[in-house]
């Protein structure tokens, strides 16, 4: 383990600058995993004190009385949920509605977050930020200029691959600000591989881990690939959101004859005993062969529950197989079982 700033000098050499020394490290194979950095939008006043990225906000020494968040993606929602317990939070979003993949799940989540006191403004375009004691965020709403004041402003419009100048200098292929790799995570330079957020795609820690493992195995001569149709996506709000595979809309657009199964946590015994009755499980299936195409879960422990469906997609399991699995009672996993049975028209506890 060498701590320092690395610069690729050639296809076989890395220069590392540490605090008190510089090293040249020669290599036969290299895996680049430099991750992602916050996107800084072109907004006047973006560099004012108190305007924070998702990295900066983790270093706050005191809780602000008010926080404006620009962006309602995963980062924006998770920080909105966190800070809503501590201060007044307003989320500004350029889109017309909340979009976490599935429309029904998005609408349910929005209702829950609003009940928690989080303010949302959709269809707004942030124009500038000024500092007059506190920060003031100016935005266009319904063709009119409006503004909000806040102690802090969080930029949560996303993150981008962390591409450095030495990648260009050494001749690595870059497209749409991401390192280009083949299915084995090999770049255009044969002995250099890359994995994780730096190669673009979905920015998920667990996906980056999987890609990193695959890249290392391939670099060692052991072929490894990833099934991107079965990558779970989780949003750690309360309740959580978890998704895998296709949404109902995506499945229809791909030409599937879609059949949906649903079950609400308010009808699940374990959810009621936990006092967590919000949310639902939604299973997307192919009516022609009863195969699972995807699943979206909004509810307590959603990030834990989604793995059952992830496994089903990998194994290409059909509904009848899944409906035969005995789930312990009372558990939240019974909601997944009931949604699967609902797709078959066999849900016992659906009301």
C-alpha cells in the first residue's frame, strides 16, 4: 500500500508523489479505479462560501438552520432525508416531477418525504446564488423569477468520472468523459484496465466492487464478466427504495407483454409490528412465460429484500418457482412473496 498521488507516465510506469518522497512504480498490469467527482453546474455564485458539494457537506462542523438542495437524484434525496431531521430542507429540481425509476414508486416516495416536512419545487431552473448575510438562491419558476434564502446550499446534480490529464497524455480512449473499456474492462492499452465510476454507467458502490473484482481477474488471465441486467439499485431514504431489472415502462417499451404483481406493506404483519407500513413491492413479469423482468420496492429494508429478485433474474426463474418458496412469518420478505403471487392471481392477503 502506497499513499500518495499517482500519475501514469507510460503503459508500464506510475509516478507517485507522497508527502515526504516520490516513487516510480513499474507494473505489468494496471487497474484504474479513480471513481467520480461532484458535477459543478455553471451557475453564477457557485463558488460562494456555504455552497457545498456532496463531499463538502460531510465536513460540516455545525448543523445549518436551513438547507437548499439543487437536484432530486439519489444524492439529493438521501441528504434531504438526513437533514430534514435537523433543519428546514427545500429541494429544487429542473424536472417536472420526482423520478427514481418507476412512476408509482416515485409518487409514493414523494408523498412520504413531503409528510416528513421536506419542501420540493419541480420544474425550476436555478439562475444564480448570492450572499447577503445568508445565501439566496434565484431560480425561474413558471417563467417568473423567485428566490429562497438558506444557511447552506448543496449541489446534488450528480457526479462524473474522475478523469485526469495523465489519462489523456498516455493515450487512453475517453468518450463522454469516461474511460472506454471492453467487456473484460480492458482499455485500448492492452495491459491497462479500468473499473467503477471512472468508466461511466451507474454509479453504485456494489457495482464498482464487482467491476473491480472482474477487472483484476481478467488482468490475471481469468475471464470474468458481469450481468448488467441484474444490478440492484438502492436509495437510502426512509423508507428505502430498491430496484433491479426493468421497470414497467421500460418493459413495455422493449415489447414485452407485461403483467404486474403488487403488495402493499400496510397489509404485511411484520411491517405493522415495526410501525413501518409505508410502501409496496412491485414485480414486473413477462405474461407469455411468467419470467421475472424486474422489481421495485419502496419500504423498510428494501435494500435487503431486493436480492431475492436479483437472484431470480440471474437464474431466469419463473413465477411458479418463486411462488413455491416458503417465506418465514412474520417477515417483510412475505411482501415479495405476496407480490409474486399477485402476478399469478394467487395473493392471499392482498386487500
